[in-house]
C-alpha cells in the first residue's frame, strides 16, 4: 500500500469527455426540450416531448469526435443516424409501457448501472448496459398506474361546454330573484367545469415531480409540487416520504452526507441523507431554481436572477459568529429609500368612466408618485357573469373584456408606456386590482404575485370577496387587497367575517420570501417536533412588510336618519358622523382590521348617489333613501410595532398618509372614487457594501478563519491495494478505510482510462468512456457511498463476460467475444471528499485482467444476446461458485499501466 496523494486535477480531458464527473448523475432539465444526460457507460440518453427516449451509443460518438474539422458535417450525420429509439424497443404491438407524457428529467445511477427517465407523474427505470426497460411506476411507488396528463383547457372550450349543456329549466314560480337565477346558472357552470377539468386529468396532479438528484449514499431523491420529497432505492422502491414545507420543490443538490432543497417560496432547507431536517431559512423572495456547489459554499439561483452563497457547514457555530458580526456593522450597509404610493378605490356599478372622471380621480394626484394601485368593484355583475367567472377560475383562467377596458383606460390616464409601466393585475368576477410603477422605480419593483378570495354564495363566488397583489419594492413585500364586503345596514358581523376570511386565506400564486431579511448567514427558522416550520400557518398577509386594504367595505352609519345625515353632511360635521360609523366602532372593539390604521376622513360620505347628478344634492332621494355612508375606504398597516418606531432593518417599512380624499365631482357611479397618497420610507440592504463587510469579517476574524479551514478537511482514508489482478471471473475486494473518528467520508470511483494488450504484445490505449467510463468488461459495486467514521467499505471488483454483452457501432450490433482472449487493463480513481467539503483526495488503482487463450470462441447467438437480461442489474454473478477474496497482489511495474488521460482519441 502507498499513501494517497492529493491531486488538484485529473489531468487533461480527452475530446470525448465533454462533461464533468458529477454531471453524469445530474438531472438536466431543458425546458421545452426535454432532458438529457450521460448513462453509466458513456452513452448519451435524451428524453423529450411525448415520452420519446433516445440513446446514442458511445462508439458512434467517439468515432464522430475522431473526425477532422473538415469532416464535421459527416460527424453530425453519423451521430444523428446512430441513435436507438428506446420507446420503440419498449413497445409490443400497439402497447407501450411508457407514458406518452413529456420527459422532464433524466438521471444516470452509475452505482447500479441504471438510468431513470422521469415525467411529471411517473418514473421509468432502465438497465444502462442492455437498454432494457426494467420498471415503470408512479409517484406512490405503485407499478402500472394509469398515467394520464391533465390537458390545459382553453377558455373558449369552457364557454362552449356551458352553452352546450344548459341547466334544466324549472317551471316558473313567480319572478326569480337575482340569487335564485345565480344559483341555477352556477349549478350549470359547475357541472360544465367538472366535465372539462376531469377530461385527461390525474388524481395526483398536485404532486408532480419537479426535481430529482442522487445522494452520496446512492439513494434517489425526487421533489414534488406539493412540497413533499420522496426517497427511493436504486430499484425504484419507495423508502421514505418527507414533507417539511408546503411550497413546490424546485431543485435538489447533494454533497457528502447532506442534501439541500430549494422551494418555490424561496425557502432553502438542508437535510441529512437519512431525511432529518437540519435547518431551513428564507433565501430568496422568489423560487430557487438551481443550486451549485463551489469552494466552501452552496450557491442558489433565484428566478429573478439573484445568486447567493451559503456555507456548506450550516447550521454550525460559524453561522452565529457571522450573524453577530454582520449585525454589529448594520449601519454601514443600511440605506433608506423614500417613495410615494397612490392608492385608489371605486365601486363603478357596472359603468364605464369618462376620461375626465379618470383624470380627476388619478391624473391630478400623480405628482412624484412612484407606484399607483387601483381597486375596482362591480366591474361587471349578473348571474351569467358570475357563473362564467367561477368556471374560468376552476381551470386557472381569469379576466374579462370589461376588466381589460378599465385596465387600458386607466393606463392611458397614467401615460402607460411613457411614464408608467403596468406591473400586475388580478380580476375575480366584478373585482379588479391593478398596479403601475413609474419608469425610474420599476428596476426596484419585482416578484408581483396575485391572489383572489371569493366570499359570496358560500365563499365560492366572486360577487363579494377580495383580490390582491403582492409586490416587492426595494426587497420589501407590500400587499394591496381590493375588497367588496357584504352589503346592507344590519350585516356588520358578515362584513367582519369577510375581512377575517380574506386575511387568513389569501394565498398568492408564488409563495412569499424576503431577500432583504436574509443574508449570507441564514436566519434559521424554528422547527417543530414533526419537522414543520413553526410559522407555517401564519397568513401570508401577516408576513408582509406593509398591507393596504381598499374597496367598498360597505360599513354604514348607525343611529341616524337619512335627513339627519344629510344635514350633518351639508354642515360638514364629519367628526359627529364618524362617531356613528360602524367601521370605527368595530375597529375600536378589536373585531376587524386589527392593528391597521386609516387616515383622517375630511370628505363627505361616498355612498349612495344618483348617477350623473353633481354636488351633495345627488345623494339618494328615491324610495329607499339610503343613509349616506363612508362605504369606500382605504386602511393600512406598516412594519411599526408602535407608532413612534423609526425606519430600520428591524422596522423596514414606515408609511404616513399625506392625502385622503374623495372625488366628489365624479358622477359616473352611485359611489364616489376615493384615493389615498402614502409617503413610505423603506430600509434596504446595500448588498455590495454588505458583501464587502462580510469579506472583512472573513479576513480579520481568526475564529471564523479557523472554522472555515476545518470545513475543508478531507477524512484520512486508506485503500487496501493500488493494484488488482482479475482472474477466473472471481470477485476481488477493494477495501476503503476511513481513519477519521469524527467525520464521514464520501467516495466515488471513476475510470480514468483503459487499455487492451494485442496478440503481438503491443497495447491499444483507449480514452475513458464519457464521464465515468467503466469498460464493459469491468463491474465495480458500489462505486459511490458514505463511509462512517472509523469504518471500512468493501467494494467488489468483478470481470464481466464479454460474450454476454453487446456493443453498437454506427447503430449495428457487434459481438466482442474475441476481445476476451486479450489482456485488458484499466485505471480506477477513488475520489474521497469530506461530508461538507469540495476538496478531494484521489487514490489511483491499477486493474488488469489476464485471460488464458480459449481453444475456441464461445458460441453466441446474437439474437439471444439482445434478449438476455443483464445479471449486473440484480448484482448476481455469472459463476455462482465465486466468492470474495482479499486483494493482496504484488504491485505492477510502472510501465504496465499508463495514465491514459492524455490520449486524444480512441483507435477505431
């Protein structure tokens, strides 16, 4: 034995090795193009739309790479024609075991010589040696499930369904009320939606596979849209179902004994290979779509392009030190930004406003405004409208022609495209909210998410409810919710309940996260006993830095007559009227809008007016004579725990009302439009300065430097031999011992190169086959794994019979039995890393197979070779009498085995 050597690199790669070793186990998701990856034996496998799976044999690839630059066209044609259609091979008659769904991910399990092809709902397991389909199973692990993908149903199809299948007409029983008509229409719409939504759907569509990776212990980890993580063994058997977060899993990365998971919420979690949750934190304000490991950090890429690095050792004492040091330097990287926000609300009563009305309401208040948010109610009403809106919502559609008219015309009022850009909108039946950002603010506005909560007809229909936008401004979350609460004087408790329902259940289409609150030192969230985060059930609106509620809240005036109210309005005795305001009384009692504020009301009640009648004389004078009321309101809360708190990173958003007024000259509706202007201070982090401060801490703090040096340590390991001779098809044991008593060691065995000794004694040196490159005559089990402290891993090295294998050259099957008469050699690299380190120590193992010359070639039927199952899959050996032996052989001479990394190409 000899001591292992630390190798900074593995030598120059040959042209036939276009990817790194780790990429052969990596799942590559090419959106719109399917997925591809290396198989365990140097082939390229690809998956694409419709479940198509192709494999390009290594020999065709190597031959094309050996051609000169003048022969590039020929090389491309050679590779193009050399593929094998694996889906066609798995088809018998007109029946195919594979689903027709798009292949989203592919993963090469080199340890077991298998390839996984994965759709949203199913897994297919292949033998990488024979390209045989071994198993097809669903997310629940059951084999041969129904695998139907849910089609996206267009809006027109839903409308046609509703028209074609009308509800059965009942006998007239007097005049139908609006609610009776709505109920009948909605029943028909619901039936149509059920028929549309169930055509081609799958019952577990909310549990689609979004990410997959292989851990260093050989297990396969898949992440789903419902936040669950499934751990599989190499044969596709479910080992564990983990569920620590409700958001969709977007990416998974493994190193050593740890596995990192990135979610659509921006949350990052780290677990051990047993599935225990070690830590979780908010890393980004939007989905984490990719992870990469470099140096001592794992880097995460967010959907908006942001990249952050996190220590591989977290959670550890290093986190506490870095967090404390950064907090002490907070003032150096804190910046305060000031913006002006204009919020408007209007119940338009199914009318369309004139340009003059929109200009009076919004255009006259645009000076220095950076963000404009508008909420409308009763954009359109009626049983048919509500039924169609409910049908659309059921299949993920929203919006209407009337809603678009309002968005377009408000945009014209704001000079959209010149001064402002629309950043988001959401419509639910008659409810609409939209937001515009001024051009100079738009670079600091992002992650605009929308939500809707119906409150009408059993909390299912959007005639009442709320629509919201969550907008990230300078890395702070500000939520705006446009509402329409229950009507009528006596329904105070129902209005309170509408607010409570909207506040607690509003869930935005991309879950929350805040980049400003997270640093390169993650703020670990508390984890409960069952693994769930302690704040999992907190409403999303409660976690925003600022919330604005606006709309027709429908609170009225109590204890006053119509005439008394008219008199007080004419005298502008608004304070006296406010004492009778239902909303003020309910807020004082703590029954609604808890913790929220409202600017002082110095304008007349905004409801109810006769249309097109100007002045205060326009209040309702009809038969009902509804008492004037402040139905249309705008309330807010910011980050302040107390009103005197100042803006800081701990209190990041502080708002003040600078104007709160109604446009009494607008007469298009029975409500007056209301607007509120806010001056908002936002504390943000100057990321450049903070990174500089972080670097200073790393350089100057000796305790931090000591901990970082410790994270680079690779456990001391010893291999039992550097030379192996294989004879008589017997297994040889290679022992890898972890001499470290505190840390696990992760190992990975690769093939650096191979050679064949010809009859004349000369050697034909062959380049490694793609990433791992084990030749077909050599089997190494296991080739990856974790070694416990002080333990030894036994690796079986075995010679495979050539005449049981097949090889393709230019797409033509070849028989290689004749190669078994020659001596063959290979150079194996045993790469060892720490449990949380990217440093590598490499052991080089020389393997040689010496074969006696057979008297005659073994009889082989090529057809039977093709159909024969591979023994390597199950781990059984061709000779059942074989037993594991100690690999105790004399060292080879240095001239016997060469470093073949420098060989430019394979002899063809």
